[in-house]
C-alpha cells in the first residue's frame, strides 16, 4: 500500500509571466490542478514555475496540463520528469530572469531535497508553533511498518533532529488514509 503512494509521475511547468495578472491567473490555475494532483510552487516573479505529481497511472494528465498552458502563454517550459536536472534548469532560469526560487523541502532523515515528501509529521506542542518534519520516499519505504503508530515512531527515531523524546507522543490525527500526513501532540 505504501509503495503505491510512493510512486508518482512528476513534471515541472515554468511560464514567463510579465504581468502580475498573469501570475495570479497561473496561481489560480495550479490551485485548481491541486484538486486532482499534488502541486508545489517552485518559483515566483517573471518565471512562475510549479511541480506537479500525479499517480503513475495518470501520467497523460501531465501532458494535458502542458498543452493547456501552451495554449494560453507564449513562453513556456515543460520539464518531464521533474528530476534534479530539471530543478537545475529552473534554478538557472530563475537566475537569468531575476525570479525567486522557493526553498525545497528536505528529508528529515537523509537530508535529500524532496519536492513531494512521502510522509509528513506535524508535531504540535503547547505553543502556537508546530514543527513539521518531512521524509523522502526511500526513507519512508525503509521505515515502513504495518501499524501507523509504529511507522511514525520509526520515522521520529531515525530523524536527524533529535526527536526521540517524542516517541511516546500521542498520534492525534491522520489527514486521510491516502495521505501520509500525521499529527502528533506532545
Ligand atoms: Zn530521505
């Protein structure tokens, strides 16, 4: 089951948007995509770029999104797959166009940059701020356990930030069965 959730097809879309109105339209467009796929905003400014991840059975959606964008904008880039090379291209384009690249989430165990973390743990304490820890697909697969509680524990135990004190924390919420997002209280 976890393996199903860990495999996905990813692409990056970058669009040159000169007017703030265009940027707003692009944000709205990707917000709509967000209802059927996972999206991550990669850059803002003259170059608006987003990474999109879909279930590997629906890869044609990625091409359809590219076609929809091309029909509205003159200068677009479609990078499929969204691998490290694609991220370097975006980083270069951002530099050339003076756009701002967003920080990428890092895995809490191996430190690898991960666009779409396979698992997320939100640790909410008594204060107003919660800690969010994210984990890449290989680390999540490596720590995979039958029971959710054991899985969350294994991730926290291996986390590079010393979170062992939280091992007894209470699992309060799992967003949904599909999402590997857990909230624990301490
Ligand atoms: Zn990792």
